[in-house]
C-alpha cells in the first residue's frame, strides 16, 4: 500500500508454546507475535494505525493529533509511524511532560510535538475547551482517539483473524488477548462471520469495558465475548512482584518477552485458567501478543524512581 509496509514483519509469526502446564492439561497454545511487526510500530498499534495512516496519506493530511499518558504505547507508535512517513505528529499528554521518561523521549526524538494538559481536561478529551483550543490551531489535522480506537482501527485489527485463519490448520476454540480501550477485542468481534470465542483480559479496573467493546461493534458477535476482570493487578499500569517474577519466568521458558501493563497480566490470567481446568483437554488457544514492549523501559524507569 505504501513504503512503510515494506518494513513490517507480516503476517506476524504464530508460534506454538509447550509448557509443562499445557502438556499436563493437553492444551494446544499458540502465541501470535504481533510484538515482532516493527520495533516502533508494533502489535495492535500497527493494526489500529494502518487505515488511519492510509486515510491520512490518501487525503494529503499533513498532521495527526492524538492523546496518551506518560508511557503510552499508542503515542510511541504514532510518533514512530509519522516520522517514517514524513507526517507531523502532535501528542496531547495527560499531566506534565517528563523529559527523562523513555517513552516521551522517543516521541520527542521522532519530532512529535508534546502538549501537556490538565488531568481534568484530558478526561473530557475533545469536549474540553482547553483541548478544543489546541485542536483548533490545526484545522486540517486528523484527530485519532486515545489508544487509536476508531472504526478505521477496527478494520485493521480484524485482519489479525485473516492471518490466524491462514496460519493455523484448524479453527482455534479461543482467541485470548489483553484489553485497555478494548479496540483490539472489538476489531476481532467486528469480523464478518467471526467463528470462535474471545477471552479478553481487562488491564484496568473497569465495570464498563465490556459494554464499551460491544458498543464499538454495535453488539456484533456479542455472544462470542467473555470479559475477565480479575487479573489487573491493582489497576492500569500497576504491577506486583508476583507479576514481574511471572514475566521473567515466562520469558526464560519461552523466549517471549511480555510487558507488565497488558500482555503479562493476560498471559498470567490465561495460564491460571488453564491450571484451574477452565478449558477442556484438547482445547486450542491462540493468544494475541499485542506488543507494548517499549513499556518495559518505562517500568525500569519507574522502579528506579521508587
């Protein structure tokens, strides 16, 4: 479609995972390595950005405005993609801009303009006068929501299923993944004639995420969704020593790195469900590794500050 795609590893690899637990329980587990798509624009962030970037280029839009917190994977990926494509990027940041923060340092290195706003304004997004005033300074810009989730993003995410369907010789019983804004889960559910169950692990404390996901898809395939909310480890971006040890052990056993915000929590929850015999013997599961590994540098930065 355009030059950036030549730099991407697509389809992303689908690898079989054999752990003592999965062998004991006779579970066929695969991980879809979306984290390997690109070092800057990886995982679900590429999927969400793909058609947004295409729309930007097709309409000769020169600026993208988007939103994120201090360690946002979406900001990181947007800054990287825009730098590769020669598009101006503007990130509206919740709170102050910490120039030592590795995520924001990368964004600045890729020439993203970072504009901090109050936390109250950030919660309201475009409804806030503070943020409206910023956006009005760039009347020809494309505005992409926090996390990159919009209808163009759902179209890109749905292509994950095309790849799984091509790579796997059978239809898996379950797709599992982590959810923040829920856009990746919604994108899969939006696929026409989507055939299998989804278990979506919430990365944050939320009683509303399932409803938000289903609303994004106009309740399409709602019977295929199982939302799991008990593995957030204290809330969005929170972690415990148990989680960090699990991430380290999993990488040692499989060679696959996980982040502490999304995939570490989801894989922890998935293996706990396998251990508890949630899945019948012979079940085939594909876990979608949604990337976010740039956040590990942020974790190290935060731990050094404690």
